[in-house]
C-alpha cells in the first residue's frame, strides 16, 4: 500500500525554500476553493476523491466506489455544520445493469379457466333468480276477515343432467319443521326442454296431493333424477321461499232488491212488494239485512174489476166493494164467499140461478172480481197480474 507520509519526507529535503512556499500557497488556495464550493458541490454527483492535506477539517464527499490502495472512508455524519446549506437526504440509486425482481403475483394463471358452478334447483316463471322466489298472500281484516292463500309454479332444473326421454325427477322437502312421514314431495316428468314439468308450490307442513308444501324462509331439498329405474343423479340443494303477506281491510257490501213478502208468489202477482238490503261478504255470508217497510203483516189485495158493486164475505164478515176499487187484507188466512147468478132461457121465460162460491185466498197475492161477458150477474174471482 502506498505510504504518503514516508514519500513526502523523502521529497521535502530536496525542495528549496521558495518551492516550499509556492507549494504551500497552492495547497491553501485549493483548500479555500473547496470550502466555498462545498455547498454547491453537494447538489452534484460525488466526484473522485482528491488528496487532502493533514490538519484540514473539511472532508470531501465520499465516493460510491473504492480506489485500490486507499483506505475506506467512513460514511458522512447526519449532523449539519454551521453556515452550510441543508443537504437533501441521500437518494437510493439502483446500479446500472441490475434487474429489479417484481413481487410474485397471486392469482389464477391465464391458461386455467374457472368452471362455473352447476345450476341445480327450482326455476320460477317470471323470475330470473334460481332457488329464490316470493309468494304473495293476503290477510283480510274488518267485517269480513279471512286469508287468501297463494302458490307459485316451480320447475326443477339441473345443468349437469338435462331432461331426456323416459326421465323423471323426484324432489322431497326435508327441511326441519315439516312432516317426515312422508316428507312433502313431488314426482314430475323430466323429459323435454331444460326443466321439469311444473308443480304448484305453497306454504304448508304436510304432503299434499295438489300442492308441494314448503316453509317460509330457507328450505332444504333432496332430489333424484331417474331414467326408468336407474338413478342418474342425486343430491341436495337449498332454496329461499319468502312469504309476503299483504294486510287489507275488507268490509261487507250491500245488495238491494225488491222482494215479495210471500216468496212463493211471483212478483207479477205479488200484492206486498218490499225493498230488501243485504250486507254480504265474498263468501255469500250475509252479515246483516234490512227490510223496508219492516212490518210482520202480509198484505193481500182484492180488486173489483166489474161494472157493478160486489157483496162478499171475508172470514164470514160481510164486505162490499164498489166498481174499480181495491181493498187490502192482512189476515193470515182468508176465506172469501160471494154469490154468483146465471140467467137462462126456457119455455120463452127467463130463469135465474144463484149459487154461493167459496175460495181460500193465498196470502200476499193479488185477486180481482170479474164477470162473464154474456152474463153480468155471473161473478167469479181470479188472479190479478200487474
């Protein structure tokens, strides 16, 4: 290794006094220039180290490389000398030619394709979601309470075993909370399209011949796809069946019509027509009814449609009714008697025969007295339509 001091001691005796002075002056000027230029040089990349005279306090900026034969200089201290500008933090540089290794990526290689999960379960008409559906029901309150049950058509599908000839699918609801002897189940054709024959799904806990019963919320199903007696596929899947209950007010509604107080009498012959208002529910259950006028007596009408006054008996009480007039009776049972005469000819002399006719009248009906056209004394009583 090169010894600077030893070499210098050998050279010094050979140098004259003038040469020593000039050499020291040059070295002093160099040190002063380095001192004043040190702040600006700190902004530039480090230069090659120059030889430093002994006793100088100013240290050169360390080089990134190491020369052969020179001692390694220590790293600069982080303290700042007075009067010097603050130096920026050291920058970390990457040596040219070195390659930076990137962190390994976590993911799926492009060469591998992720296979989609198989689609197995219930399809519902009108819904794009598999194994999810809402069943809307209505609860009625008010004068006509009740509950309106509802159902949704469901079709089983499996992307791994599509429908084909002679295939059927059996699905059982094995959710905890439903009857297990047997479980609610459905057995449907699975022979065309992409799904099975439809089944009506509704809420319930036991097997039903018409509806496939489920519970509100998540249900667990097991299935078997068969081709004749051979099982092609079996498994378990879950589906969420949500119950939406719409609560509505339902009161009775009025129905008004005209009625005869005697229901056995047609309206055209009825003498006692009244207004009946019934308040009903949808199930034809009559909640209440009103009859106007609301009296217990039933009226029966007798009218005289002859040109004469008529004398008759009502329940053995004599009555008289002039031509064109009416009379109302409210008796529960009415028996009428009247005299009817007929005039005949014989031996050029007129003969006259009179008889008493008796008749029981139907309550609530219209009657009239009339005569034969050729015999004005021959009375009879008949129905009197409107």
